[in-house]
């Protein structure tokens, strides 16, 4: 595990060392997620957060099942039901 000592700057700014940014594929302007876990601060790219969420959902949903398709079907059905009720 790599570690680095950094200093908290004005306005709470934290500089991520260049070799860490490179290893994570981070570029200026990338969106990050900051998570407080007990007395630790975790920082990761939004794309990693999405991958992590997909991994969690993947443990509970069969590989052949498309949650997006199911949601679209449900929304279309709800819209059709509303138009009949109107």
C-alpha cells in the first residue's frame, strides 16, 4: 500500500500526489466521491463508485436480468395506466 504525507491547505484543500493521480487515472476536472468512514476519509473517482455499486447489485441480480429494461417496462406501464385513468 502506498502512503504519502500531505498538508491540508487553505480552505480545506488537499493535494493528491501526482503518482497517486497517475496510478488512479485521475485528471484535473474529474469528479470524485469523498466518504467519511469512522475517523478515515476515503476519496475515489465517481466511475469507481459506479463500478462498486454495480458489483454489489451484481451479487443479488442474475446476470441475464436487465434492471434498466425492467424499469423502462414499469414506467411505460404506469404511463399507459395513467392515460387510461384520465
